[in-house]
C-alpha cells in the first residue's frame, strides 16, 4: 500500500509539471496572429531553435501530449488499484468489525420491510414512594407492658 501512495505522489508531480510545460509550449506556437511566441520575440526563438522553430514546438507538443496521456492512464490505474486494495479487508479486520458491530435483534423485521417509527424511549412515571406506617412498639401508653 505504501508503494502505491508513493508512486501516485511521484507521478502526480510529473503530471503537473507536464501540464504546465505543455501549456507553455502550446502558447508559444505561432498562430495567424503570432500568439505568445511573438511576445518572446521571433528572433529569440529562432536563435535558440533555429529557423525550424515551429517544427520544434510541434514536436514538443506531441511529446508532452503523449506523456500527458501515459501519466493520465497510469494514475487512473493506480487509483483504481488503491481503491480495490482498500475495499478488501484482511481477516483480522473483518473479525474486529464483527466484534465492534452490535448484534442484530433476532425478531428484527426482514430487510426492506416497512416498519412504523419507534416510540421515543421514556421511563414510566412512578409516583414518589410513601413511607409505610411505623409498627406499634410493644409498650404503648394504651396498654401497660407485660411483666
């Protein structure tokens, strides 16, 4: 699992770099209005890449686009692989999940059956307990104690 995350991070870095370079190369190509390539100066690009500047930029665009598609497909496959690995739980994890889950009641209705909403759980109202009358003591003022 670690190698998948590391490879995804590395490929994402190169993917972003490739996207930025591809945007730059596409914007530098000459169009009918000369595009951004004219902003860098027509003489500058010709002195760097020669008289065949447009051919160099077209080749660069093709290579950047090919790298873009390869990285896109590779990242999609890696994300799919990582998701499938995460869905598969190990037997130990399954046992832990079963132990943590509450047991379902045995008289539960079948799945999909319509059941009325449960009444709120409230405790029954119990009146306060009244003290029981005290038992008469053996010596009461009405009766003398036996000797």
